[in-house]
């Protein structure tokens, strides 16, 4: 007897992710002005065309001197040097420093030939014709050598990595005006459900008749954070006709992302409409909670991911599956968030034999170790549990009970933490 599509076996998380990513290719490359390239992923390596800094320069306001002239200060002797000029940032000395001479120098100014130390001005009497050096603590110091930052020919930025603020400055310093970057994916977002309204219809919520489509906000925000360009197509009613109009409007997007309608309820029409429109369903259902109803396919060249309508389920599925897809489209070298090993601050129990992603707060101890506690109620409808969390605690399906003090992995959501490690289950 043939297996119906509702009886398709649920995939393990790693297999589902691998099958998704196998269908995804990086988007085309375009040239982007450097000032507009923040957050864009490079499609090329960039090498330095100059050496930076191009000359040795002072890291202090003070006096450029010869170390041999000021070492007597170490034994308590008084040393006075003749001031033969002043070098401001952007100026160059017209002659070298000789024995018994000094030049006033500003931070960033080129160090004159003959000088090997810069004495900060507070260690002198700040003289203009002659200067008395009162402390020799800066012998051989306060000079930044030419090429300290980078040398011509050094690789400054690599393909597959995003442009961050400091890197923009580095590239500007070597004369880069524009970069080759992968295009940002356009993501068509559709929420569905007769119970949902837009926030402008909040009076329906106050009357106890409807709820706001929070997925419209969370999925759009997650898409932006992941580098995508969200295109909100609004709310679809629980009818095939309404869903058909939304999916037809989404055709041509780099990714179609829908929430709700992918389970087996009487009004869960999304998969059926997707296939009626010529979509190729690759799989649905994953062995995880929350987020087990998860569909993936391709509609006329556009990948489609259908996540659960439950607010937390939608966000968890996005983090585990959608975010890596968007990163691959953008050419990222690293697709997955970081996982860390944590020590549980409380006992954890799970019922179903599924991999669970529990909302948690991970803290770092002074010794660098991590501990985790749950954010409270773990209902897939309790969106506040995600708002409080900085991590998803991964509980394997084989662990029905995990004792306090045990070790588990946590998928870090905090954007300030390192994201270069691979996520594996």
C-alpha cells in the first residue's frame, strides 16, 4: 500500500538541514559602494595596495630624540636638548636629528630620521628652544613603525565573511571604493490563519476575537538580522484560494517563508496548495520540538520553507533551518551559530522522544565555563520565553531526564558571541 504524504517519516535535524542546504546556491555577485557595504558578505579576497602606516610615526605628543642623548637621565643627570623644529601630523621633518637635538612632535606625525624615541611632553619642561628631559621611561618607545598595521600584499579581507565597521575603515585605508558582494536574498513572508489580524485591527484583539500575527514581526526581524530583505505579503486566510494568491505573489523570490498550515489539520492547506501550483515538496516533518511541522520544497525555482504557526516554533525553526539557508545564499563561509557546552542549573524532563530546543539563559563564569537555566514556561505559544532567552538548550531525544549539574549543548542566540563554529547535532 502506498504511503500517503501525511505519513512521510520525520527526518532527523541534521539530515533535514543537509537536504535543504544541498538545494541552495549562493546568489549572484554585485558591486557595492564601500559606504553602503556594512554587513554585506564579500565575494572576493581583498589585498592591501599600500603599507600602513606608510612611515614610522609618533604615538604621543612630545619630543622626538635620540636614545643615546637621554639615557643619562636614568642615573639622575640633567639633560637639555636643543629644539630644532616642530612636526605636526601631515608634516615631514626637513632634516634629521643629530646629537644633542630634539624636535617637538605631534601624535601621528612622521618620526624624523635619527630619532628612535619619543618622550611624552609631561616628562619634560615643554621648552620651545631648549627642552629638559626629566624622565627617561620612554627610551625606545612611542614610535609606531611603518607597516605596523599591514604590509602591501597582505590579505585584508576574505571571501565569505561579512564587512564590519572596523573592516570598512581598513579597506578605505588601502583605497578600496567598492567591493564585490553577494546579493541579499529577498524573502517573501506569508502568515496564515483565520485567527490572525494585523496590528491595525487590534480592537479585534481587545474584544477577545483575534490575535495579532506576531510571526509577521518576528520572522521579518529574524530575516533582517540574517541579512535578508523581507517582503511582507500579509496574512492568508485558511482557504486554498487565499493561500494560492499569496504563494503566486511570492513567486520569483529568493526564498518563500510561510508560517502555519503545514501540519495535518483540516484547514492546513499550505502543502496542498504548494503542490497544486507545481511546487516540488522535498520533505516535511522533523524530529524536534518545538517545530516538528516543517516543510521544504521548491516552487518554480524559489525554495520554500514552511514553519509552524506557533510563535516559538516558528522562531526556533528559523534559527535551526532558515538562517543557515539565508547565510548560504549570501555566500557566508560559516553557516551555523555557535554551540557551547553548558552545566545545567536545574533538572530537565522531556516527554516525547524528540530533540528539544528549550529556551534558556546562558551565563559565563569568571573561569570561562558556561551554565544554563530555563526561561520558565516552555510552551510553543509563550513568545516571552524567546524574548528572555539568549540560547536554545539542546536536549537529545535519548535524554528523557537530565539531572542538575549535567552537561548539554546550547545554541547561542546572542549576536555578540562568536558565530564561526559549526552547529552540529
